[in-house]
């Protein structure tokens, strides 16, 4: 069963970083600028790295031009999600 993440992307940051707020909301800071799809490509590559999956199994479903995004992780199981996200709590 694929996992869908709802998150906010913040381009032009000093480093790529996943932040999990106390309320469970996700923010991803990205080094790439928000132009020509660079930030979206960076986001998908970074999430693939964080969850240890291939880039091809990470898909941007919505929010191509907005800060709020919906991303599907095709090969990540729901049970694995809390353990991975716990490492990024603020």
C-alpha cells in the first residue's frame, strides 16, 4: 500500500532538511530554487534518500507550483513511516 505525504516545501534553503512539527505536519527545506521544476526534482530525490527507496517510486501528485505538496511513496509501507519520521522531529 503506497504512502501519501502532505507537506510544505521551502526552496532556497541552506541545506535539504525534513522537519516534523509537534502536530505532525511536515516541512521540507530544499537547497534548490523554485524555478523550472528544480525544487520539485530536489524534493523527490531527497525524499527517496530519506526513505531509502528509488527515485522512480516517489511521485509528486499535486502542488507542482504551490508550496503545499502531495507526494506518493509507492514502495514505502505505512508501518515504516513513524520510525522514519521520528528521526526528523523538531
